[in-house]
C-alpha cells in the first residue's frame, strides 16, 4: 500500500495523480500531491514506476497500512526499485534487464 | 421488460461534458486500446473512457502477460489448439481458435513494428510470447492517441444509453478528478470494461468490478459461461502480486515445514485451498537452481518486489500464501457474442476482452494470461472494426437520437434512501470468496449463497439514487452483486465438473452437458442452453 510521497524528492508533476488506476492521490496547488484515498490503493506499484524522481514508496503489505520512515526507506535503497519491472522500451542503458522469460523452460 | 418500463428520456445536454463519436470504447486496457485503434483505422471518430487511466489500468498493465503467439505452421497451430481442449472441457470453437491465432500473430508482429522491445536469443531469433505490462500498455496508449482517439481518463461510465428502438446510443458517467459528469453520444459502443475480480486485491485487478456486465445486463444482454468464474490465483498472503508461474518450482508446506501431500500450483491447487480452510499454507521456491533463479528475476521482476521489501528470500525462506479470487478475469465467462464482429445480443453493443466470453478460445479454463491476452488483442481488433462498420450503416447513422436511460441500481431518483456500497461489497465477498462455496461447489452451498445474494438484490433494487460522491462505488458494488448471481445461477445449472467449474456433488464430466449456459436478466435470471461447436475429428479420436 502506498505509504510515502517524499516531499524532499517530489517535483509536483502530478504524474502519480494521473496514472493511479484507483485515484488514490489528489493534486494540491503548488505542493506535492497527497495520499487522499489510501484505502483504495490496490498495491499495483504503477505510481512508483511512473514517478520520474523516485519520490514514492509502496510498502509490500496490501491489506493494511504499515507506515514507513523516509529515512529508513532511503537508506534501504528501495526507492525507485520498482523501475526495473518496466521501461525496457525506452531505456538505452542496461540497468533494465531484457525480458528473459523465453529462457525459462516449463518445470 | 422492466428495462423498458423504467426507461425515461434524458436531455442529451444533461452533463458537464458532452461529446459525439461514431464509436465509444468503454475501458482502456488491451482490449479497449486495440478496439479504439481498429475503429479509428476503419475511419471512425472514436472516444475512449477509462475508469482509471488508459495505459496503467487493469490486470495487464501492472502484471504483464504471456501471449498465445504461434507461428503460422499448420502442425504447431494444431498442437496449440489441441493442447488446451481437454483443460477447457471441449467447449472451444476451432474456427474461433484459428482466427485468434491468426489475428494474434499479426497483432504481436505489429507491436514489434511499433517498437515493442521483444528480446532475441543467442542466435538472434526474436521471442514474442511474453509482454511486459507497463511497456506494452504505455505503447498502446501512444498508439491510441496517435490514432486521433479522444481519451477521457478517470471517467467511470455509470450506464449505457439507448435510443427509442433499444439500440445502444452512448453512455454517461462521471469525471471523478474534475467532479462533474460526461455524456458521449455514439453510434455504437464497445464494452472493454474487463471482468470481475470482486475487489479481492489481485495485482491491478481492483478496477475490475464487472461494471460493463451490469450496464449490459440492464439492456437485457445475454452472457455465456458465467459458471467459469472461480479462478483463484496464488499470492503471498500479505501481498497483491498474483503472478503464479514461479510456484511451479515451489514446495507447499504446513506451518511446521512438512510438505503438504499433493499440493501444487498445477494439478494441486485444490489441495492448497482445502488446507487453507483450516490452517495457513507456506511455500518456498526451492526447486529452482541458481541459473533459473537469475532468469526468474530477469523475467518477472515484479514477482519479487513485495518479497524483497518484506525481507523474504523466497528461494531460501518460506512465506505464507493465499488464494485470491480472480472471478471472470482469469475465468472465461462474459457477454455472449453473436458473430465474428464481436457483436452482443444488444444492437449497437460490441464486447471485447474479459467483458466478453472467452469460451470460444479457452472453453471453461484459462491457465493464465496467455490465451486471454491473445483474446484481448483479437477481440478488441474485431469489435472496434465491427463497431465502426455498424456506425456507418443507416440504422445508426443519425447521432441525433433521443437518448434513454435504463435508470438502473443507484441511479433511480425514487425518493428512497441510498444503500451503503461498502456494506454491499462485503456482503457479496462473503458469498464469493469462501473456497467452501465457490471453489468446492455443491448444489446446497450454491443455492444457499444464491438465496442470500438474491435477497441482497431485492434490497438494493428499490434503493434510491446514490449521492455524487458514492455513485461510482455503488455501481461497482451492484455490478459485483449482479455478476455473482449470474455465476451461481449458472453454476447450479451445470451439475457436472468441466473446466474450472468443479462440483463436489458431480465430480465427473458429463458428455450430455457439452453445451454453453446462457444467462440474462437482473431481477429474474433466466438460463438457457446453446450447443457447443462441433468437435474436431482429431478430438473425437483422442
């Protein structure tokens, strides 16, 4: 469930407001968006994926809110770690592994 | 019919945003995106509305999917069709399977042309049987926009509108981030609103509450195969990630670490369900060697995200798992199609993706996204073209028709009090989630649940208009309720086990029941039978 909009990182682009399929965020004039409807979060991580500055953190628990501290998440190196799941399409660098599904033989 | 009696003419300017289109597409997942592109390519002016955001909404965008992509080689195609027929309970239609294989091959190759980065193997050969969700759907959104389609994001549709002859003539809904309403007058409508996963928390699936089923049912549309609606996916108990491939390398255990006899992702999922009735089930992905482990991370990195964040190493540590209901998202029931253009039984209304029945290609079972993904891109393509063609015909050529509302649940200003959507959601979930009712089906269990669901329907059908801030959730809750009643009414009408529909009291497949179950109606649900397609000679010999 979404737990963090980092005020130090957020550039108020409101991309998360647009891409969240569940309409969890609300835009705020001249400020970072707020998590307005956390109960509706479906833990799909799309907001994290689209955030251009890695300002968001979705905690792994889907059914209950487990608040996180920004300092701890920052230290863990997890901010932005969902990006490897997508964006192979436009990333020229190799940080984003090529899809290897075809090598996985049926077990 | 109650629909007609309740109809009333509405002012076509009765919304903050009014727009005309030849074709309106409801839903912006893969089926809706392909439908919009295909209708636009056929020369139609197209509008697309999405409850969330076209490009991120739905099961595909967040989860990713395999694709039933088979080169046009006769023996490979035949093997691809035959391999699934027993699983699906012999309800597939070879002609439709062939069409879907052809269309999927074309569409996936188009994706490559459009720049989707399919991987190549060490010999330089491309592999096109898997799509990463975020990349695929971001590309599709761009294609939709490039086609000149008008997109309304965060604009849930509340109801379909009809003309005086009963043909579909548009839809209306709300723009939830603007706080106002929209109305699109259209000559035809494609429902690509997805299936119903009952807010069970599967990856990306909470937008899929069966909204399109309710809207179509209010116009008297027919459904097919709604008994095939009890797919359950494995996920970590605490997490949302319902990606199940890697559980093929897993050992499932009791709390004390002892393996559960017979428990497996394939062919032993019911053992997991039965164990979960009385105690937690744990799992460790312990059958993957180091090379496979690395490939897994590079194949489906999202599988690992919640585990990594929870500090669980799934190859070395066991973690609790659960089974989440995916309803008709990974089931196969949906709106019945009457021809190859994906027309439904309502004039002017087309259906694609999980909104439509997938029995034609999958029968009564899907093992995962692969066939559904092929179906979404194929049915979307055909429905968009079919809707564009219909829009050009004389019968619908006038956009200036008097619009009628069916005034369905939560939309009737009758002076009665509104209902509590949250309470209704919980009441429906209490009937459809439990394995003892929906996984292990019996006449007694289904009948008792259906009685309770029918009573819920009787209660909400007389409720008043929902307030603006609750109407979307009220319609979602009503859609879940309608879906659950189609499910269980159909499940009771199939006293046998076929595909994913398993009856504890009728554990065998009955050759006399190789037919489709068609359901329709809301206050009273009627069930009829339609013959399944002729079985291919090879199947008969097998």
